[in-house]
């Protein structure tokens, strides 16, 4: 770890999360058993590059053993894994978004682009 404030959290995904059918909600990875958060933190802006390199390298090294997605509330703003996170459910969510938010007003953070 590049700083003593950096680290990783592992959260078990079990119990009720596995009791719901995979297609019942937007979250499509109900077969996952762990969720991980990688945290790179330091108050000194001079360490930003090293912290980012460490966090990205860590994520890339474990990606082959993961679903390739994330729990949306654990993702960073503008994360590019949004479509992978929702998997087969993304198109249904995009259609719903087109109906209720056709102008994409709610577009910050983990955006689902409206599907025409």
C-alpha cells in the first residue's frame, strides 16, 4: 500500500441477497459472494499519482477473479463499469430511464443513458 490510510474492505454478499431471483431487481450479480472496495487515501496531493497507480494496479490484478462489475454504491463518480454492473439488466433500465427521464436530467455519478 502506498500510504497507511490506503487499504481494502471485503463485504460478504450472502443471505437475503441470494434469495431474490437474479432478474427481479436491477442488480444482476446475485451469484457473487464478496464485494470489495479498494481505498487509496492520503492528504498530500503529491502522493496522488502513486495512490492511483496502486489502486488501479490492485484492481487490474484481481479483475480476472471477479465478475468485472461492481456494486453501484461502491463505484466512483463517472465509473465506466456501469453497463457491466447491471449486466443483462442494463437495457431494461435504459428503456425505463428513457420513459421517466428522456432528457437525462439525472445523469451524474453512475449514469444509465436513456435508450430510445
